[in-house]
């Protein structure tokens, strides 16, 4: 059956480490959405690996990894990752399968993503500039190029010409950018088109056959619930569905096959890019969280905005994802804070809001109602048993459980594989 790992905040919850940890118990790890905007970090024996496209399960020698049809693939980024893994003694061939019907990100998607965001002025989203939104836009405009089209000479050229017809007009007449030649792109991508063939299959058939044989699949989400195109803080969202609902369309498997949904929540909240963030801390406490938690984007290096845990958001994430259990990450970062706050509701004028709201005027301007807890000073990084955690740490964990209504089954207390408490 399928287990899903989903982010319950604005991404960067520490899903990379969680997936690496859970990969031990499954046969296949499959990414279902997003693209090279993601940055999943895994630390093994002091070596840091950052994955943008390849599922973080690849570090396990006996596991198969799948990049599903819901993912948008930048071949340059993909092969940079493959090369990096090879250099570190990790073989990818026969361990990685890529969906024939996933869409390809090409140079014009990246350029357009960057210039579009610049032209948005005050409405700037602060995208990663990786061509994510623009690749999905082409997919929905039916001028996208799928992996299966990319590897066929004639089809690729034909589709490239169609896509560039509009893009070049925009570049020349509106954005004042250089126009791109289909022949040059065709030539520049020769290596990638040849090499990617080794990995391409119908992953929906592969995954369903694996399920029929009783294999276990871990579906790896990128980004998080509040970056979801439908349920996030629109328009400050990514262009895909990171929520558990995205698994079925992003992998081609039936909802009936999903057995368990695990939510990953960071012990505080972060967000990269623009958009509302009610529990954001703009003073030195926020800066302290950023420094201790190394809160700088794994993909763009941008400083992440930091704030207190928002229980209203995580509770909503639990509802729409159907989360069975939570994994709490980076709890060690909160060590040493005198007081720790948790957002429990919002206030807009005289109105108390107990639920996440889509009204961006209210959500951007609401006050947060907090519960304040006493912090702890003891180092928790090497604690293995829940009962050995300081009293106040346990109180904090149990308060989150009470507010979200979900059991926290694992607690991560550091970046390495070993730093995890099972309950
Ligand atoms: P895009 O996904 O590059 O289009 O960016 C849209 C928004 O999602 C921006 O605010 C990004 O900073 C944010 N975003 C995209 N991917 C991630 C991620 O993996 N972690 C955190 N934020 C992300």
C-alpha cells in the first residue's frame, strides 16, 4: 500500500530527512509534484545531500525511486543531481524511473518565470525562478513538452516550435528579452535527451504492478499544504498540489491504494518568498530562530522568514490531507528560548477566527491569539527516549497534539539520521 508524506506548513518542514528515515521500511519512493524548486536535505555521516528532483530515498542502495508524472523536470538540474550522486558513489541507473508523461522545464520556462515575477511589481510572488509555474502553465495550455515528446526528435522539434512561437513574441515585444532559437535548444539538450532515455517508463503501470505484488510505496511530497495551488495562500503559492490529494493525479494511482498519510510539521514556522504569515516574528527572536535553525533556502539560499508554530494552520492541514499522524522536526532549534508561543486563533477586528481563511485581506491583517509556554534549556539533541525529554519540551509537544488533534509519533532533534525519537 501507499504511505504519503506531506508538508503541513509552507514547505521546508524537514521532509527530506523524514523520507530518508521512512524509506527504510518501503520498497519504492515516488515524488508526485513540484520540480527543482524543492530542496530536500539529508545528512548522512556528516555529508550533506540536497535533492531537488530525485527522491531522497535514493541514498538507500536497495530502494527504487520514481519521479512521477505530476513532477515538472528540468533536465539540467536532474543530471547535475545524478552526477553529484555518482561522484559520491551512489549509482542511479536501474534505481530511478521517470514518468513518460511528466512535463519538461526548458530555458524559456525559467526566463519567463523570472521576468514575469519582476513585472508583477507589487504583486511579486518571490518564486524560486526555476520555471515551475511556467512549465505547469504550458501543461494546462496544452503546449507543454512531456518526457516522451522530449526524447523523440521530430515531436520535440515540432512542439518546441509551437511553444516558442508565443514565448518569443512575448520576449521580443513585451519583456524585451532575447528570443530563443528552437534549433539551439534542440542541440543544447542532445545530451539530456539521450541520457534521460535510460530512466523513462510508464511509471503508473510500474507503480500499480508493484502494488499488486505487495510492494510498499512512499509518496514524497515537496513544498507544503499552504503552498498548494488550491488550498494555499493564493496567489503566494506554488503551481502544483503538494497536498495528499495530489498523489493520485501525480502518480496515477487510485485513492483506494493510500493507506497512511503522515504530516511533517516543523516545531516553529518558516516561509520563503512573499505572502501572508500571521505568526511571523520580525524582531531579534525571529533572527535567532533563523540563525540557530539555519533557515536559508536549500534551493535559492534566500533567508527564510521565521515565526511561531501556527496550530490553526497545521490543524487545517491535518483536515484536508486526512493526516493520521504528525512528525515534529527541528525541535532542538527551540532549546534556550525563555518563552515559546503557539498561535491558537486569529482576531480580525472583533471577529475571532478559529479556522484558516481564504479571505486574503483578513488573513494578511489579522492578529494572532497566542498561548505562551515556558521554554527549556537542556540540550535535547541526543535524546533517544521520549521520557528523557525535559518536562517543558514534553508539554510543548503535548500542547501541539491537543491543538491539532493528532498524535506526534516521531520527533526530530537534529539534522543527522540518528537524531530522531520514536514514540
Ligand atoms: P515557485 O514554486 O518557484 O513558483 O515559487 C512559488 C512560491 O513557493 C515562492 O514563495 C517560493 O519561495 C515557494 N516555494 C517553492 N518551492 C518551495 C520549497 O521547496 N520550499 C519552500 N518554499 C518553496
